C-alpha cells in the first residue's frame, strides 16, 4: 500500500489523532502562558529573581522528554496527566524569558507618565507595561508551541493522545508494509499542525499588536 492509499484508508484515525494532538498542545500552551507571564510579572523587577526564574525553567529543558514522562507515570499514571504536566513545564522557558525581557524593555518614561496621571501599580501593569511587552511575549509563545508540537509526540509512550501514537505504531511494526506510512503520516501531520499554529499566531499578532509597536 502506497502512502496516499494509506491516508485514504486511515484518514479518520489520522484526523482524530491530529485533533487530540492540537488540543493537547493548545491547552498546555494556555496554561504555560498564564503561568509564564505570571512568573515574569512577579520577577522582572528584581535582577536575581528574574535570573532565578530563567535558570529554573531552563533547567527543566535539560531533562529528556522521555525521561520526564517516565518519571511522572508512577506519580500521576498513564494517559493525559503526564502529557499535560510535561508539556506545560517544557513550554515555560521561552514565555518566562520573553516576558521578563519585554517588561524590562518598557520605556520608564511611559511608566512614569502613567504614574503621573494617577494610575495604580496594577493599572500601569495591565494598561501600559503588558501591552508594550506583548510582542516579545507572543514570540515566546510561538517558540514554545513549535517545541511542544514535537515533544507532544513522545506522549504516546505514556498512552497519551496525539499523532505520536501513529509514529510509535510504525516504529513498533518496522518491517511491515505500513510501518513507514505510519511514521511518515504522523511526522507530516505534526509539521502541518505546527505551520497552522504559527500562521494563527502571525494573525493574532496583526490583530493585537498596534502598527506603531510593530514598526
């Protein structure tokens, strides 16, 4: 069976796996974004705190993804929980780092002007600092998403959802007539999803970043 015939016969399963893969990455990115921006907000004013946050989240990336999932299985079991926890942890570094850089890069004169017209610290953060820091934060989100697209495939090791199941089935049946088709279908599916997510982020940037900041 050639590749196109395989896609024709397995398209329903592939679409299901692709949906689960995209859903897992999207949900983990939402959680990682909320946590990462919060860490950035709490630590960006202090040099040592910002460095500690960046070092801690970068240390997570030194743990191989397969090892991370393997360590989580005895604690939270198989399936979705180890997938969500590992993807969320791996997604933190680019967001935390870019949030800190973006917030530190806001012109102090603008913050002083906002203080001068009576804005509270919270209002300055929400209405001045975070909007101006949004472009680098969005870049961090894009980088994290591309990373997680590939890492999410490893979740199949723990019976997690997504296109990694297709790849692992192919690897497990090497020598059979559809082994290569399975690996290729899973790999290409992840690449397509990554491109679609990145295009969505580009559109989001155009909708949420003012033309003056983009320039």
